[in-house]
């Protein structure tokens, strides 16, 4: 970690100081600082103060409040989350929304497809109900041709209780049959086993972000194996774990793989798998066996959880994360939880709804098929401190420092500062040398030093 300035000769002039000098003469290492903590000369301090009055220095030293825009039109990520990811302390949880670009349905569409196979009368009614419909008991739809059980299922569908709908349908047509004898479960599996489905770019971006530095770990409530397929295409071998076979959360490399907390489809279609699809299943694994809650509670104490591909009313939100938020009032070691929230217009009420559940929302624009979400995740992965592209980081630094810091916009300054702040001492020295080679404005060099002193203060 860099701790301060080395002494510069008293005869150093401003003109000669602006020339690139070896960074070994500008920065001192931790060991050197411990042995020799010399203060800058009074003349240098005066020069530095004057430069700060001319150029803007590091903005908002409170990391907890800072957000980093990763690019035009992309979501702004809280820096505390980016820094946690650079330390390998982030665990992504992926929902059905990430598999829609690959052609698989979300929970609502899956229910529609199941009814299309098993009950065409109900399907004829619910297929005409808009996704945005928020009615309750009065649908304005003719239910006269349906039984009372079917009408109850329709009303539950309108409310968005899709797990309850499938449970009601299974109990009505299958009775107590489960596994391969359940027509509902057979239908669910057949809809998700489409042979031509391939991983989407968002699967690849998430698998890159799931790298904690030595272990690739991601949690999903999806049954499909598209995350595993994406990892294989990236040249990474990951194991699949489901339900009770999931390893216990920990910081070691043993906690790795794609963890299907709602079950996973077997690649062999002749074999059946335990899948959490109905309200009864959720009650079994969340409330009675507590397989899923115990896993998430442990993970929430070790990692910042980041939800991708969920809506506020998805069953995992109702069954799990509200309980985790409640635990936050009793257990102060729980890490902060985040979710990506898509809106087509600013919606502060929706954001407050997530905050009320103890989850920090990261808003993005849903236009163009959620392209902002994909762009944000891809950009984050490309700039990752763990496995990102060094040439891209260098290109960003080169692009930014071509402009004087005082003339740069806030987004460019914040991104530059973050790239320095997240770095270890070796990487910070490398980027400092790169900026010096480009004859960067002294405002950028001052920012590097100020960030280095932040680290020094934190260590003390």
C-alpha cells in the first residue's frame, strides 16, 4: 500500500516537476515509510495547495456514498459494492430474468405454458390478461365456463402468486403425485429443456463476475444449466450443486460452483430432479427443512449479495430476503444486499419498496430489452480487478488523463479515482507510472497521492 510522498529536493522547480519522473522517487513503500517518514518541504506543500485551488481533487471521500458510472447509459454502481467485489466478497444470485434473453420463460410465462399443455380452458382466460394487470377479484373476464377451482387459480394468477397457482393446479390434476408422476412437473421440465437454447451474453458476464479470485461461485433459482454452459464456453470448469448438495458457504475455494437453490434439471431427460416450483415446495425447503434459508443466512454474513433477474414480487423475495432483512436488526454482521431494478421511467416509490425490504436498489433503464443491464454487467466484468482486461483499464486511464483534471467531468474523475482506490500497491504504482509517462496533469497525480493516503489512514 502506498503511504505518502517521498521528499523532493528543495530546488525542484514547477517546470521541472511537471516533467515525468521515476515513480520510485515520488512514492515510498510501506517498509520505507515505516523507516523514514519525512514530510514534504514547505515549498512543495504550498505548490500542492495552489494546484488544489486550481484543479478539483478527490470528490466525496466517503466511500459509502459514492457511486461510479461505468459508462454512458449504464447503471451507476455504489463504489462500496465495486470495492467489495475487488476483494472477492460479492455473491451474485440470478433469477429467471437472466434466462429470458436465451428464450426461456420467466415464472409467469412458464405458468402460461404449463396451462397451455394441461388446461386449455384456464389458459384461454389467463393468456388474455396483460402482464401489467393488477386487478384483484374482479377481472372483467367471463369465468362462467370454469369450475370454482379453476376460477380460484385464475385469480391467484392475476395477483402474481405463480408458485401458488402451480401448487393449486398440481393438487387439482395430480393429487399427491410428485416427481416424474406429476404432470405439472413434467410440463415444467419439458418447457425448460428446449434443445436449441444457448447461453446469452448476460450468462457469460455473470460467470466472469462470479470469479472471486480462485473460486467461481454463483447462486441461482433457475433450473436450467445455462450458467454452466456459459462458464464452459469461457474455458472455466464449474460444478453443479442443487438443494441439499450445496456446499456450506465459506471464504475458502471449497465454496464454489453454480448453486441451484431451487433444484436443477438433469441433462439426462430420462432422470427426474427435485425442483421447487409450488408453494408447497417453498414451504418444505424454506420453512420445514430450512435448506435454503440456512444457506443464504450464512452467505449473507460473508458476502454482499447481488440479485439479478428478479422482480419485487418473485417468491424468493417473499420467502427469503424479507427474513434476512429482519435478521439485520439482530445480527450486525450481515453484509449489505443489492438488486438491479429496471424501470422505464424514474420511480422513487419502487426504489423505496426495495429499500424497505432491506435491499439497496441499483436502477437502470429497461429500454431496448434491458440492454443497459447487460451493458453494465459486461462493462463491470471487463474492468474487474480480479479477472478484467488490463489493456481496457489502461485504455481508460490513458483516455481520462489526456484531459486536465479540472476540466474533466465528474464521471471521469470518479472512474479514475475508483481504478486507483481498488488497486493494491503494485497495481497503483503501475497505473501511476502510466499516468506519468503520458505527462498527466498534476491534478491526476495529486488524486493518486490523496487516495494512497486514504489507505494509510485506514491502516492506522
